C-alpha cells in the first residue's frame, strides 16, 4: 500500500485538499497522513523516508512582509528537496495566475493548484485543480457532499424558473482590503492596473442603476443565504485574488452569476469549465449598466444561464472524481519512475 504525506502550512484554500485526500484514502489502497510545517521543519527529513509521495503546501504569499516565515520555509524547502519519492506542490495562492513556488525555479515538479488561470494550466499542467475558499464554505454549506448535491439540485429544479421572489441584485461584500503590505501584488485583485478598488467602484456603478434595485445591506449568514435564494442576480467581484466565495454561493442558490471579467479566465470548478454567456455573464465597469439592461430585457435567456451555472456547480465539484483523478495520476507517475 502506498503512503502519502501532506505537509500543511496555512491558507484558506488549503482545506479543499484535505477533503480530496480523505475521499481518496476511503476509496483506494493508499494511506494519507498530514503534518504541520513546523513539525516538518523539526523531524521531516527522517519522517518522510517512510513515504512514497510528498505533497508540499507552504503559505502562498512568499513576498508577504509579515506572514511569510522565511527561516522556517528555507529549512523545509531544503528537506522537501531531499525527498526521494514522488514530489508534488500544492499551490494554494489566492490568485490563479501566481506561481507560489517560483522560488524553486523548477517547473518539472508536479502541481496541484487552487482555482488556476487557464494560462497557469497551460504552463504547469497541474495534475489536479481544487476550489478556492472551500474551507470557509464547508462549515456553512453542504454542497461538497455528493448526496446533498443531487438532493438539493432536484429540490431547486422543481421550483425553477419560478424560484425567485426578488427580481433585483445582490451586492453584499466587504471592503477595505487595500492595506499597505497586506499581500504581494498581484493579489490586489488582478494583474490589471486600475482594479485595486474594483469592489468600491462596482458599488458606486450599481448605485447609479435605476431599472433594478440593489441590496447592499449586511446580513447574518442565515439571512444572507435566504436573501440569495430570493434574489435573481448575484454580482461577483474579485477578492484577494481573482476569485471570491460569491462565485460559488450565487449559483448554489440559483442566482444569475454576474461576474467581473477578471475572473473569467480562472478555472473555478475542478471538473467543469464555465462559459461566458452560457453559465454566467461577465461585466466590467464600462459595460455594467449595459449588461444589466440585457438581463432586465431577456429574462428567459437569463433563466437558462443561471440554470446552467447551478448545474455546472453541482457537476463541477465532485470529490469522488477529484480523488480518482489524483490517485490515478499518482499511481501512473510511480509506475513510470
């Protein structure tokens, strides 16, 4: 039986990997253990000799002036480099465009990446992609469990397209992330200059739109979920990276996902690709009013888009598929070595 060791530092995008590994060892003859980065620093060199596969996750913002533990990571990088088995990076950076292991200058090491951009996929060819922010969602929502997936979709499908009480817009987000030294650029939203204040600018543009009302009022978690169930449109803007949780929460509750264009080239779901105009609608600050006019005037088309978006969410996040894909990739690499 093969043995896998997962070295964990920290990241809100890391817990998705735990879900996949738990599923994999439940389905296949493989043992998956984990160890914290500080334990790995102290005893990893001897411990890893007992394993066939090593997945390495370090705090992803390696230029962060406060949270990056340079001394620890220099030691653990050295221990990781000495491992003789199958080595895999788990890149959990908030930005799907950023290589959080660029310090290694080695593109040959296998990759697992949280919500990668399609350019990242082309360059590094990750063996698995994972959803971002799932660690923050799993305590609130059951969509990551396959049985709940099917049950909830059928329950919603019985009401669609007459499932919405409110024909308006949801835009409930946090602000104030532009703090000096908070994260390494381009985790300030995207690589495109001018997007640093996209949340505030989107808010102001929505305020000036009059054909539909926009709810921006802060709510408790339970009230917020009910609000999404009742509301037609959920506006999704970037967070620390290109993605934010709203791109999952909106479609989960049957909303049309009106998504900022900087998110469009990010693979948000491991097993489905979202298509602009079919599964969501993209916008920028210059065409937001025009896109809202189109939505207002084309309800039948919009209903089909939000149906597709919810269906792909349910199909696109499948732990069994992820576990099977990872296991087969690992097994293939071990057999070829």
